[in-house]
């Protein structure tokens, strides 16, 4: 395995020397790292894979936005800015509640059907 790493490193260095990476988007700019501290450590890689593939739900995005707004509200001392943040938080919270209500309605029938099937098996 060491041989493969050395070859790969050599190829990368050669490409850098030839300027093959100079025209890539974002070249010379800092990486935009996403804060994933709200996601349990064991789920982070899966979350990032799904996110990069476009499968992160609106619910997840809203949770993250709500957490950010809550942090900002705790730190904010300006009353006007606090009102603005509170308005945004309320809008996001209402949207989140709406999504959860839809999910509960959708899941509740499925859960009832599943429960009924389990009961039938035990009879």
C-alpha cells in the first residue's frame, strides 16, 4: 500500500508543479467547512455523503438554521437585531412544525398498519 501512496503523492506533486490545479474553481480560496456539530459523530460521514448527493431533507436544514438562530439570539444584545432574529426563528420554527406534522400524519398510518400486522402474527 505504501507504494501506491508514494506514486499518488508523486503524481500530485508533478501536477502541482505543472500548474494543472491552478484553474480549478476555488483555487487559492479557503475551504468552506460546514459545521456538523449538531449531528452525532457516528452519523456525520453518512450525512455529508447524503448532503453532497442532494438528499438532505428540508427538515435537517431547518434544524441547523434554528440552532444557528438560537445561538445568535443568546449572544445578541441589540434589541432591534434580537427582534429580527426572533422573527426569523419563529418563521423557521413554524415551518419545522409544519413539516413534522406532515411527517407524523404520513407515518401514523404506516405505523398503524405495521402494528396491525404484528398483532395478526401473534394471534
